[in-house]
C-alpha cells in the first residue's frame, strides 16, 4: 500500500521531512505506518512559524506552566495523592470504580502478550543548537534527536540562557520503562492483541475504566486527553456548574 504523502510530495521531500524522522521515532520504515500517525503535523504552505499544528484554532500554554496547573487541580480536599505506591489489584475492593492510565497489557500481567510502545527521553542543555525564532523544530537530519524546543520562544521570555530541550526516541527501557507512544502499523497485529485485552476489560467495565494515551492505546494529543477526561467526568458526576461572568 503506497504511503499517501508520496502522492502529494516529491520522494525527496518525503524522505527528508518524514521518512528519516519516522525511522528514528518508531524504528520502522515509513511504508509500514498508517498515514494518520505522521499527518498529525501536516505539510502546509506559508510562513506561519508560530503554530506547530496549523489547523488548531487555539494554541498555548498554561499561564503559570503545567506544574502549577496540576498542583491547583490536586489541591482539593477530596483528592489524596500517594507517590511511590505500587498498584495492587486487591485495592480495587475498597472502591466502586477504578480509572487507570496503565497500559492494558501491564495491568493484566501480559496474559495476551505485550503491546508495542515507544518512548522519548528528554535532554536539556545550553549546548544543543537553539531553533532560530521558533519554539519547536523537527530534526530530521540529526542522528539521534527528533525534535528541539527553544524555551526562550515557547515561554515568550526572550531573556536568560538559551536552554534547549531535545527529544531522543527509543524503546521504553531506554526511558526508565516509560511507555509513551503506542505503535500502530498497517499490518495491524497489535490491534488484534489489543482487541483481546479490550474484550477482557469489557467484562469489568462497571468497576474499571482505562483512560489516556497509554490506557486506551491511542495516539492522543494533550487537548484530546483533556477532552476524554472531561467526558468521563461528566458521565460519572454530571455536567460541571456554569461559571458566571464578572461584570
């Protein structure tokens, strides 16, 4: 099955901007992946350097950063946070419903075999070359890294050291065991295995829900994960109260 991008872009452009990136990110040739995997960031004409996802109407970061955002969410009298606490299946007996972002294969002890994942390790240093004038660029020609992020541009500060974070893809074992990117291929063997886990999980749907990119084995962006969480919360607790506007 020919990769759809080749019908719209020259072989040279496809190789330079997509095939090299895919070989590092997924450790697979471009022809084995569904088009949706790489069309998340589609090629487009023009010089709009401010937006990474050109079709997204709104793009931005929390005003005080993600750390402050999640700290505010968790600072609630009905939320308890337990760190470095192993999950035990027996603990579910104490709750009516369990929401987990753990991957299904890990949750069920790999009874149907492992699901394929990739991971990214982040390195931040002043030595990395900074993208000129843009927040994020793809590093197709770099031997190891796939993307570079210029924090001076992303945060809008423009001051201080030009620290740059690069993404170094690899197997989950190379990133401390983190499973971040589900691997979907045209062959679809992973989907058959996933279906077995999903059918098994469906028997526990009354007391167990899998959520998030890892839990649902879906390649989701941040906005999609937030929307998914809001849908689950609405189904469980009803719609959120409307906030009034200050006059």
